[in-house]
C-alpha cells in the first residue's frame, strides 16, 4: 500500500521539474481557455455516467492525473464526487487551488508525478488521463500506476496522440505526427532550448505517439477487460443527426473505425478494470 500522508522525503537530485515557463501558466489561466475546457470535460462526464451505470446517486472517488489547473476535476466536484487532482506543475496546482476556493469546490490538489502517484492502492472509482500520456516518457509506468490505484470494476478515461493523423495540437509544426523519429527528437530538443513556442512553452513536450490498438493492448496487459471508443461516447451522450449515424457505423465496424483514424487528431479510449484480476 502506497502511503500518501506523513512527512515528505527530501527532494532527490534528479527530482522532476515542478516549475513552468510563465507563458504556459498564463495560457492555462485564461478564463476563455478554462471555459472551453470546462465544456469539453462536461461532455466527457456526460458520457462516462453512462458507462458507470452506478454513478447516479453515488459519490465516487475520482482521480484526475495531469489535471493542471483542475478543469476536469472541477466538473466532477460540481457533481458532488470526491476529487483528487495530481499534476507535476506546482504553478498550475496553485492556479487550480485558487480557482476551486473561489468557486467553493472541495478538490484535493496534489503536486506529484504520473509515474509515482501520491494515491493509495485501489482507492479510485474513476481515473482521468486527458492529454497526458504523450508527455510522459515512461508512459508504461504511468499505466501501471493507473491499474494500481483503480478499484476492480472502475473505469479510466484516456485521451492522447494519434500517430496516424497528420493533424495534431502538440507541436505548432505541420504534419508533425508523420515526422520520422529522429526529426521528432530534434524538434523536442529545440522546443526545450530556443524554440519553446513550438510547444506552447510546455516544460514536458509530447514525446509519445499512439494507436488505438496499441493503447488497448497496453491496458489489457494491466487487467482491463472492457473498452469504449470515441463513437461509443458520442452515442452515450445521445447525439443524433449525421454525427449519430457516423458514430453508429464506426462503433459496429472495426474496418470503418480503422479507416477513420487518419482523420482524427487524438486517440481516445475508456477502459474498465476487471473485477477478477489474477495475482
């Protein structure tokens, strides 16, 4: 059982960088950015309430990993759930703490790493990883941690990069998803030195690019046994019209889903942890 209370150990020499470029913090502090992200995470919440049929009337333990200023965590807190927001950035955690206090929201903000979460084993009903995994070099340990803190039967929401789509929002460079590995590595190095604007001044630029198949296999290895994709989330929200028709076609045909990947900028998956994990 991981301990999350008591005195903190001394900071090691190779501790992660908890600071940010001021321009990065200013961006996520803007009210219009917060409003757009609130709408985005509200749509996600509405879909996840369908996948967790026990949610209505229940108070769940929700963990938002890499939650930054707490945009997703606030949506869940407003709905009455116990919410913890963990982020490596002490600056963004400070912004989120101030915002939540202004809105009288009870959110437990913690500075911490996605690869060593300050959260107890099997203590969470819902774990959120929005736009995080691409920034974590040791992404497999991050998924190990998700499996550790999630209760059997709990669900995780994960959105990240899509290597098949040329459109992306991580780098301000055209067709970046399709760059060869060596060129991507060069761009990352430049973004950390003289070209921080390429990644909107992020301290940890995106270094991983995923496929839906790869994400599902990685989650299956960690005991997840049920999966939903973007089209399932659209249907869960009751979207009708042409979007509903497309979502229905994609959800029932793996072939169509595969053909759509070059047109979707991000990979998105919801996964349920098995109730019967073998030791």
